[in-house]
C-alpha cells in the first residue's frame, strides 16, 4: 500500500470480541477508499470490497 501498487482491498469481517484487533492498513497511511460492494451473511460475517482511489501519507 505504501508503494501505491494496491488498488483493491477486500475484507471479511467476523463480529467477535477478541481484544485490540489487527490494523487494516500501515501506520501513517490514510487511503482514499471507495466502497464497491458489501455482502452480509446469515452468520453475521460481512464481506466488503473497497477500491483505493489514491493513497495519502498522513503526518
């Protein structure tokens, strides 16, 4: 992501409480995400897809 070679981010979200969690993108990077698709499953999980318009460095 820092090099600007990622253009799609797809995440499968599992709704559980397990602590702090894992960061989705690197520290100092605030990508311009556009939601393309979202799908909710019966078990509560959600699949989401974002296109990255253009990454921006923060700070």
